[in-house]
C-alpha cells in the first residue's frame, strides 16, 4: 500500500514539474496581453478550455 502511494505521489510530482514551465510562459503572455488591453480573463480562460478540449478529443480519436 505504501509503495502504491509513493508511486502515485512520484508521478504527480513528475507531471506537475513538467507542466510548470508551460504555465509560466502562458501566464507571462496573459499578463502582457491583459496589460495591453487585448482582452480580460474570461475570454482567455474560455479560449484555453476550448483548445484543450479540442486537443484532447483529437488525441483520443487518433489514439483509437
């Protein structure tokens, strides 16, 4: 049971550490574009959710 817990925590930490640089870059772009008055947080969040769902769906269909 302890080894299962350790493996799950390890995989979670690995995944989180691989995503952190991507999030940092996206956050920088968002702050720059929001400061320029291009859009607010809601359209940005909507666009992120939409593109991630589309990529997820495409990946699931190609993998089948």
